[in-house]
C-alpha cells in the first residue's frame, strides 16, 4: 500500500496548482488523472501530427500572475503572447471595431462611430478598473461570509468618501451593476448599437444567457479580471498552446517530488467510519492519504466518487443535484494551409482579424435572436463565432506551412433534441461555416482538418454534467459564498480531509489557477502548516487597490 500526505484528483490546471502549493510546503503528493494527457480543459494535445490542438480553453488572461510568480512558472518557460487588439468585431456594412489594451486607442476607433461614445468609453474603462480593484480582493481570498462582505462594503464606502465623488459613485453603482443585464449597462453608457455589439461578448462566453439576462454583467466582470500579461484585462496565448501551461505546472510538480499518474482513474474516495478521508482507490489499487483534493466537478466528486457510506446530509445531496450547468458553447478546431482573405467589404482588415479574436456579432439583436433559437431548437441557426488563429502569432503550434484556428461557437445547448449525435454535429458545422462565409472568402474550403467539440463531448471527456466549460453556471446565485453551495464554499466538505478545488468553487471557471491555490492553502491552514490570514487582511488590500486607482 502506497502512502501520501495528499492526493489530488485531476491533472487540470487547478489540480496541478494545488499539488505544487502543497508540495512546496513539504508534503508528499500524488495526482491521478483519468485522461492520458495533462491539463483537462487547459490542454492542447497533439491529436494531429505537429499540431497543438486546443480541445478546451484557447486564450489566457485570468491565470493570476502572482500565482505564476510564486510557483516559478515564468522561470520555467511560461511565455504569454498578448493579443492586441484583443478583439476585432465584424459589424454590419463592412465596418469593424477593434478593442485594444490601451483605452485611448479604442476610444479613437470608437470616435469614428460616435464622439460621445468615445468619451464614454474612457469612463467605462475607468469604472471597470475600479471594479477590478475590488474583485482582486474577492477573487484572491476565500469566499467572504455575508457578515464579512457587509463589513468590507462599509469600509469601501468609508474609503470612497476620501476618494472623491467619482469613486463614491462607483461604489454606489456596483450593487445594481453586478445584478443587472449587461444590455442595460451598455444602454446607460453608450448610444451606438455598434459599440454595444463590440463590447457584449465578454458577458456571454460559456453561458446560456443573453444580453438581456439579469446578472449577465457579472460574467463580463469575471472576464475583465485577468492580469497574467501584466496589463489588467488583456488576453493572449500561451506560447506552444494552452497545454504548455499545464506541462510547465507538471514540470514544477515533478521538481517538488509530486507523482503524476496519467490514464489512472480514481474510482472511489475512501472514508473511515469516523468520517475522515482515508485515501482513494485508483486503477484498482488503494492509495492511503489523510488529505484528498478533488478538481473534478463537484457532482462527480460528491455523487459518484465519494464512498456512499460517507456522512453526507441528504439535503446537501439534493442541492448538489440541483446545481445549474447547461452547456452553451461548442468548438470547431480547423487546420488550414492558407488563411482565407476577408470578403470584399471587410477586405484590408486581415491583419487585425488574425492577430486578435475576430467576433461575428454585428448587433445585440443578432445575439438575442441566436439565443432564442438555441432555446427552441438546441442550437442557433445563425450562431455568433469567435475566430482565434494562434499560429498567426505563434508558429510553434502548427507545422511549417500550416495554421490552426479555434472557432468558439454560441449558442449550442446541451439540451439539443438530437443529443449532439452525428446529425447535430453536421448541422452545427454547416451553420458555423455559413456564418463565416459572410466575412471570410472560402473559409470552409480552406479547412483541411476539422474537429468538432460539443457540450456532450465536454461532458463525457471531462466528466462535467451538462457540458458547461465552467463546471457549473456563473450566475450570481452560484458565485462567491454560494459556489458551489453555502456548505461547500470554503473548499471543505463534511468529510474531514476532503476538499474541492475545481472550477465550480470560488472564484469560478476559466484558466485562473485560483480555486486550486486557495483550496490548497485552506488545507494547509487546517493542517497547521500555514498561518491563517488575520481578519482585516482583505480590507487592507482593498485600501491599497483604491488608493492606487486614485493616484492613477
């Protein structure tokens, strides 16, 4: 029988971050992964010879720079290639609008459409910068209780009084903004429908929601939080493909003595009669450990892997079963020898389109219609698509003379009547390529290799019921101290020594590494290896963030 101090279930990026954090404190750690490749949804295995194929995430921003620095990932080869512009949106009538990392550059582009909106964009950027200062505190701390949240809010209001009228207004605006439909916020800031269309995508990614859905703005806030490039909110590519991040994490784990077992599925989390975790059964063998951290979906962990005799309240089981997680997005990965030109009315914008994420959202109404169609039929007749060609900026992800493109597609509901069988897959490809032919000349003919990844594929490949890329939906009622459930939101479970460190824990989905880091830190606190932060740590960080914003 093999003994470890800690066992991590899943070699996705959160599981690997957790393993590193534990091993850096001297624990003997093992990681078990059911797939034969690293990274989970942050992977890019060589499914075609010479290609790094992004089967899950394809761009990066949310991974916390402070975590990367603490784990020494940059010294071990992690390189981020920024996308600038971050997005180029195809509007109607041959117009495009690019969103740059420099707000003044974006405002200049917007001024071609509306001088008023160009001025408003500067205010928009400053507001979300303030929100970012607040969310930095929330995201890099364990979920606050209601009592602590209210105390933090009171301190924020007090600080805001000394920050001037503008900051005070920001604080007052935050409560309604995080619960409002993003369409309402865009309407209040901007007059141009084209500008609204260019900014709406970040509020929709991965969720079965529309711009008019209450709470959709919180998804936008989540996607503005990234700092991995050193420039808040900027997105980029991991050199070598998203899987390179996971490989570098695995390399760091190996240096620290972590044992990573690929292709070995955990079949059972074993619990003692006293309600303490004893270890896991994986690949038919028992591995003993006094600490188990699971980065698997909470429903997989608690309903499938956990010993059925474990002391779990029936009400908790019922609440776990009721978690919402309908997948909304699909991916089509294509390989091509030549990148297609844009059609005549968009001609001349090829460089902008290929060095950024090219978005086919001509209007808010277009998105609302696509959403309604998916609710009725399982997929949009005219979906919106984000075209990402990493090989345009990073030649390491495709063989010489080839390119690889990741097409992110919405809306494609996991509840499609066809259950994403072959007919659904063919229909999806046909609809996506039909949309792209409005912007690209011969995109369909250029694609020589095609891989389709639907919500059903995500569900089966990564054991995430519903096929949601965030494990469970990022709606306001499933965030912070409610993620995934009030009883589980501090990463602990009713089984002593069993912790949750996946995307369905705080602060949520995306390639951030934060759930793995915070969960493993809480486990180390419970073990008496790391000191608990004092009560006002978060408030001091908040003060620092607001003062830095004021000085800028």
